[in-house]
C-alpha cells in the first residue's frame, strides 16, 4: 500500500516536472509574471506616448516662436517701407520747390536783393559787369578781347537754354565754358548755374561741388552768398542737419543784410519746427 502511494507520488512528481518543462518550453509564464510583464509594457507605452507629446509640444513652441519672429520682422519691414515712402515724398516735394524756385528766379532774372534794395536782372547785371571787364581786357590785348567775347557768347547761349528749361543743354554749355575758359570771368556764374541744375536734378554731390567752387574760389563774387546758402540747402536735402545749420548760420554771419541771409534764417526756422535743431 505504502509502496503504491510512493509510486503514485513519484509518478505525480514526474508528471508535474514534465508539465513544467513543457510549459517552460512553449514560453507560458506564471500568472504573476504575466501581470508584471503587462504592467511594464503599459508603463513603456505611457512613457513613449508622453515623450512623443513632449516632442510635439517643443516643435509647436518652436513653430510659434518662428511665426512671432516673422510677424515682428514683417512689421519692421512695413515700417521701413512707410518711412522710405515718406522720405521719397518729401524729396519729390523738395525737388518740385527747387524747380519752381529756379523757374521763378529765371523769369525774374533776379540775383538776391542786397540790404532790401532790388538789383537789376541777372542777365543785365552780368552783362554790365562783363562789359566793364571786357573794355579793360580789350585795352590790354586784342586776343584777350576775342577770348572774352567768345566766353560771353558761350555763357549767354547756355543761359538762354536754362531759361528755356533745356537743362541738359544748359548743363553741357556751362560745363564746356568752364572747361574752355577755366580762368574766365564767367566761370563763377557758370559754376553757380551748374549747381542749380544739379540741385534740381537731385544730383546733390555734384551740386555741392559746383557751389563749393564758387564760394571757395570767389568769396567776393556776387554769387558767393547764394552759393554758400545752397551748400546749406544741399546738406539739408541730405539730412545732415548739423552741417546744414553751420553753413546757414555762416551765411547770416558772413553776408548779413542780404536776401541769402534772410533765406538762411527762414530755413533755420523750418529746421527748428521740424525738430532737427
């Protein structure tokens, strides 16, 4: 009896061992192990999902920052475009005023008034002065007289072109005069009108050079005060307020009582109103 029981126990033990071996061989886990495995798997999935969400959030934040940066950049560019449009409009208005001013002075023929007294027309004034100098030159040499007459003819021809608003033709005429008669008596006037034409055309650097030649080389010439005034105007057009202020005050101090000084004072008042001074 005891032997049979022992045999049965041994048989059951062997059978259990065989079953465990079979279960292990096909990969079946114990219930506790399966629960633990499922828990670990769920945790891994949750961690992966959370990591993906964090990556997506970072990407969304980066995109939002880029959009905000682009919006800010667009606003800045729009502001610059508006500012440049305003400056262009101001420049166009300034050029129009210069053109009208030049046209009016050509019609009046007027050099600036001195001490409130109106002088003769530009062409008459220049002609009278030139006639006196021509007589002196004629007494000195017949060749000199011919040169003076040729220079005078060239000047009057170029001046008529500017009166007829043929600015390109006048520009070529005055440049030719300065080139052919570098020491001629019409050179200061020719350089002055070159400056006026360049100013109307908006070629500010060339205008400055022309006016500067008149003022520096002929400080006592009737066109010197106007040339210094126009140097201040050129710097104003460039937005060089400090330099414009210096030149305009120099006109007032160096040529008091002239229309050029009055115009310089008016431009200084305008600069103060605009907040440039």
